[in-house]
C-alpha cells in the first residue's frame, strides 16, 4: 500500500525484492546494506477481508543485525522495518510510508487560485484595555469585554474557558494592548473569544480540507487577506483497510476496533498535513483559528468518529446530515486551543459534504442552463440541475477508474502511463508517462524510462487505452476484444478463451485483458445509468454543461470520457474539468461564512434520487454497457470525432457480454 499491488512470494523473500517485483519502487541508496534507511516499510496488522488474509508481525522476520545497527545508530520510528533486511514469513499487508516513498502517488489537488470575497467567522480585534484601578475593582477580563464593546461593538461576548487562566498574563505582557480573536459564525449566536494575543497580531489562518477516499488535500489560507499560503496532499491511509468505501464499512463490521483504527489513521494523516502546510507557509500551527472539512458520507463519519455501518445498507441512514460545528480538539487535531471546526452538510446517504462543496463551487443552483456535475471516484457523486431544480444521486463505480481492478493498473505515480494513442493502421501504441516529459516515440524517452520505470497504467490512462481500443477497432461496441486481429498483429494475444492487447512487452509486461475492459464497462455503465436517471427526473434529453470534478476528473480528456460513454453527449466546448471543486468549496466556506449559509439552504432543496429503487436503472445500465451507448445518440461527439459504425460482436468465451451482463447489473446495484 498505497499502490494496491499484490503478489505471492516464497517464504524468506526480502520485502525489498517483493516490492520491486511488483513494480513498487522502494529506494535503497546503499544497495541493501541497511545503511541508508530509505527502504523503510510498516506492517499493518489485522484481518483484511478484501484480501482474504490476516496480517501480523508474526509473519515478518525478526529484527536482523543490519536493522538493529541502523536503529541503534540513526533511530527507527516505532513500527518501521528496513525492507532490505526484513523477509516475508507469512501473509502481510505492507505500507510504504509517504515520507520515504520515491514513487509516491501524485496527489494533484492544488488550490485553483480563485479569488473569494472575505467574510470569515474569525475577526482579529485590537484594543487598548484600561489598567486596574483601586477605585474601580473591575476584573481584567471584564475590562477587556468593555473595551471590545466600546471599540468593536461586540456585545454578549462569551469566553473560551482555556483563556481564563491566561488573560491576566497576556494583558500585562502586551502592556494592556491585546488582539482578541473573535469567532462569530451565525448572526443569532453569541460571539466567542477564542484566542488572545499580547499587542498587535495582524494575521490569522485557517485550513480547508477535502478528505477523499483515496487522497486528502489541504489548503492553508490567510483569513485576513484570503490568499492561499500553502497546499499539500497525501494518500488516505485508510486504503489499507479497503480500496473502496463499502469494503471499509465491511472492515468496521468485522473488526471490533475497525472504526477506531480508521479514525485514528485519518486523523494522524491530517495532523501530518497540518505540519506540512505550516512548514511550507512558515507559520505556527497555533495560529490556525478556523478549519473547514468536507468528505463523502463514510469519510465524514469516520473522521468525526461516527460508526458508518448504517451507510452499508438501505436505507443508508446518516448519523448527522446537517453542518457540524465543533472544536478542533474534539477530533484530536492540535492547533490553537480555541480553533473552531466546521463540516459542510451532507446531501444524502451516499452524496456527501464533498458533493455539497462542489455544488457551492460550481453553482448549478445559480444558473439558468442545466449543468451536470460529476465527481468521479470509487463512488461517483452526481448532481444535475439549474436554478429551477437540482437533483442528485450516487453510483457505485468501484475502484476501476483508479486502477485497482485493472491487471496492469496503478495509482497516479511516477512510472504510470497517463496518456495513450493507438495507430489505427499498425495498432502500435505511443504513450506518456508520469515523471517523463517525452512521449514514448520521442527522442530521449528510452533514457528517461531507464530511470523512471514504466510500471503500470493509472486512471486517466485506462480511460484513454480502452477508448483508443474502441476507436481503432480492437474492441467492439459491446466491449469484446476482436480475436481475429491476432492473426495479423502480435499485440493482440490469446488469453485463455479471450484476447488481450499488449501495451508493453518488457518487464513489467503491461496488458489490457478482456476482464479489464469489462471492469471499465461496469464502472462507466453504473455512472451513466445514474446520470440518465437524473435526466429522466428533470425530463430532459440533453444537458447544457458538464463539469468533471475531483482529481481523477481533472486529468481525463473530456473527449475520451464521452467516447467511452462516461457522460452523456454534450458540446465538447462546454465540458470542462473543474479540478478539486470540493476543496475549493471548502475554501469558500472557510473564507466567507455567507457561503456556509448558502450551502446549508441549498442542500435542503436538492432532491436525492436513490438509484437502487429506480426500476429504469437496470435498463439504463444495460444500454450503457456499450461504447459509448447502445441507444443514446452522440451527435456532438460524432461531429468532433469519427466513431466506429455501430454493430454487435458475438460473445467470446466466459467473459462475453451475454454471460457477464447479468452479473454486471447485479453488481452495480
């Protein structure tokens, strides 16, 4: 983890060798002598149902001489091992820590730089307080309140208890001049004094964070200027408990400490990110006074320490759907003792606060045109509408788009193919790899690839590979790889009763199999069927605009998304990637409390459609298994690109569409 690579090895295999055999590059500058310490790993203990194994420290070799010498001389964090020394003695789940990972997942969720009108919940108020007087025996805190009422018209002020013991010392240190940090979110609520500084303090900060099921992105912003001071991202450590959301819910159900383990893991990752943005921004974490978090419902619950098991089955009941306002210390995040934390409301059981934040960012409810907003992840969240009406749904796409169900798939990391084109005549591929500037057919690529190995295909690459296979006739409309091409092209190879397409023959061999194509079909059909249900509810045949949100949506080519039938036909000029819209929405809520009120009201007006209860879902799903769709026309796409003539290929072997379609439909439900 977090790459999700798996394999079987003989007992006694060094973990470093196993990692490299799997295409997970773990650095070892010293050549495995246990000197550099760059090859550190961590063993995750517990029952991992999705792998069907139990991972325990008893399944790894004991501390060897090399490790002990390194630990004695340079120190080794608790739970860390050197993979060049430790060997496999049983089933294991291994983490490659992000601080030592060279080919770490690329978490591309920077702030979009949007200028946001400021009206934060935090005000910094400088006052001069009257000194104590024997003739006016008013307490220091009361004289501070009087000064704030006099200079800033702050009435009915409440004071955080942690300040009571410090107020006298701070007043005297500042020579009776102080800066008060006042938290006032709702107009009807009483303002709170949450922090107090001696003298003039002319800066305060807040963090906005999107907790995704795969990645976490955090932005540090100045509450006074609105500028983004620093941004950072990391993989969600909960991946070790399950690639997708339902597998994490299952882990909670089957393990007594499952919820606690996942809550601790994500909170530790958040604490590490806070450290990272503070170092990058050159500030102290105690100067962070406000925080806004968003996430899908299961991430939302686990972050807050809420058991998510009710979300594992109908009626998918949320423990809390409205906005949550607490102290950061309530979720064990150490910042200023008075730091407030706001979590955006969830729309429904599987349409969470992240979708609400994306709605806030893109504003379909503010537009006359009909906008489709799709956040493509392990669970796609779909919002469709305009100022007249907005509807929402979720679709269980699974982790295929992130490479987890693809034979050569991997997360977006150096070495992953992210772009690919296939020559229609020769069927030869050319591709671009993360970490290498040149395309594979350009001068200098081979030299660069010798340093950055081509190790797999990431999500955006998977989309383009399958779309190109369809456009060049390698794959039929129904998703069957044409085995007759094997007679004249060595890249089409037999694989049992089906056929595969070879991207790369060298080590590692990268092949797109029939089952890989099926996994993409299942995922895209579930997404498209959800979109069609929402279009049915609004009684519309087409959409005016499409916004692809999320890290994955930001890096897929809209044209190829439409070729596959991920989204309905639309003018390609009006299909755009909107980046981490959830993170931007969190920043908007951080910097302007009016946006909090806007999304709280909007969420109550969005209609949630439960796909599992809709009788037409099955019909839409079956049609959507075809590329781009069995029945729906794509006139805008056809005008921009030559699509293959429509037709059906005969079922091929056990994985032919006739056999798999029923399984696909049941699975998507």
